[in-house]
């Protein structure tokens, strides 16, 4: 959903910094919402519209295809309770960059990507630009982060992992004699 708290404007500003510095950057924005036109206008005003593609809302298979196509998945949201989309990107073996608030702060670390602290829009923009520049500078390391994310998603967030985790909780809280009655 393209709503204000998703923070896309900060990502566009970060991409503009990199493009002005001569770095090749493409941003693909998947989704729709009330901020779509404003962010398209921002990309145009920054002079980066040719490097930003707004796809609109897509069905799940096409979203997965877009994730598989990207080098890094960035979620600049400043209010994200869960961050399931980060797990989806990790399951696609994509490294992730996110703002350290709510769910993303529990999912993202340096093993799978980069967590950006949130102090001010200017600071988030600068940190996003640094993270994206690092992706361009060292794509192999970021690819390894994507692989680590895939392993983490399988190990901790797949359905078999969730079932095993729930079973372990039941084993811990329900006495053995009660389970066998």
C-alpha cells in the first residue's frame, strides 16, 4: 500500500543521491494507494523518473517475480507492525534493507541485510543511500546476505518451522502425563 508511513519518499531521495553521484540505480515500486501520484511527482521533480518504475498493484505471482528480479528489497516504512513482506523477500533469497521500527527490527540484521535506525527523515535517507551504495559496491556480500535470509526464512518462518515451534511450546507447558491420557 502506498500510504505516507511507508516512507517511499525517503527511498526516492536516497536513489536520487546515488544517481547524482553517478551510481546506476533502478527502483521498482509495487503497490497502489493514495500516495502513488505524489511519489511519481517526487520522482519526476528529483529527475529520477526514468529510473523509477511504478507497477501498481500486482497479483502474488507477479510480486514474487518482481522480488526475484531485484538485487535488494527495501522497506523504508516507519511504522510496520509485522514486516511479512521482508520474510517473503528473504524467502526469495533477496537481501533486505528496512527501517528499524516494529516487526522489521526483529527480522533484519547484518546477516540478512541492513537495518536503518530511525531518528529523522534526513538521517533515514542518508542511511538508505549508504546501504544502497554498499549493495552496488559489494554485490557478492549482499548476495550472501540474501542466501542467509533464505536459510533463516526456512529455518524459522516456514510452516514446518512454525508447527515445530508450536509443538515445542505445547511440550513445555503441558505435562507429559496429561498428553498421554
